[in-house]
């Protein structure tokens, strides 16, 4: 459904975001990164439900990531057990501090499905380092397209970061969904930059 021009009310208990879809069709040059990076990448062949939900909360709470937290054990387990999806953790000092999820289920393409860092790593070069690994791993497969989407609920610099990493915007959308702070999926004090509207 296409939205008409003008303002559109969002029902109480919901949040709304403008979504930007981005893509690349060839592997870009690697961006410069820290030589002394204090982190490493760990692949998780079949993540445990508890681990996956935990890293989602650690990385995504401030950006209202909730879709996977709301999934049933059965549905999420099917995703985590799918050999066509790669799961990686960025590790610093033995602790998982970032998430990289590459989805190869569409033939000839890879979706950068989830990409994020624990809040304290933002601004230290970890994002660029992790994105270099993401691009390398994606284009190591026989793909013709790497794509992702971000939205206005994401970190303020996310869209600029993705464009600098070699992605080009190609479409916009609007997403409306239940506010996970209202439903209890996330704590009430999460994402204070986004107001809670309940009535």
C-alpha cells in the first residue's frame, strides 16, 4: 500500500520509523581500520536461543530491536539452525560485544540482516572493523548483491556509516509496529530518545 502525501497518525502503543534500503553490487575497497584493534570475530555455528536473545538485547535495546525477541522458540530456533545464515560475535576481552548476521537464503544475494555493537564500543572504530569483516565474508560467496535496511530508530550515524561503507540507498519505506516497551519485550527506560505514546 502506498502512503498518500501528508501526515499519518500512528496509533497509541505503536512506534513508526522511516526505513532506508541500501545495496551494493560489487565488493568495495576495504576501508582503513585500526591496526591495534582489541577485538576479534567469532563464528557461532548454531547459536543458543539464550545467547542470541542476550546479544540482541545488549546491542539493540537502545534502537528498539524487538522482532527476534518476540519470536517463539520454535521460529527463532529454525532461523538459528539454518545453515544458510552465518552468525558472528565481535569479541573484546572474552566478552561478546557485537553481532553480525549474514543471510544467504536468497540465491545470489546476501542480506546483512543484523549488525550492531554494544553501546560502549560505538565511536572506537569497531563498527568499521566489523563492517570490513561483513563485506569480506559476504563477497567470499558467489553473490551479485549485498543489501541491508536501516531506519530512523537506529543510531544517528547509521545511514551515513552504511553509505561510507559502499552501500547505495535504493528505496524507502515506513514501518509501524507495537512499541516493545509497552508490550514488555524491552524495558520502559529503553530508547529514551523515542517517546512512548500510550493514549
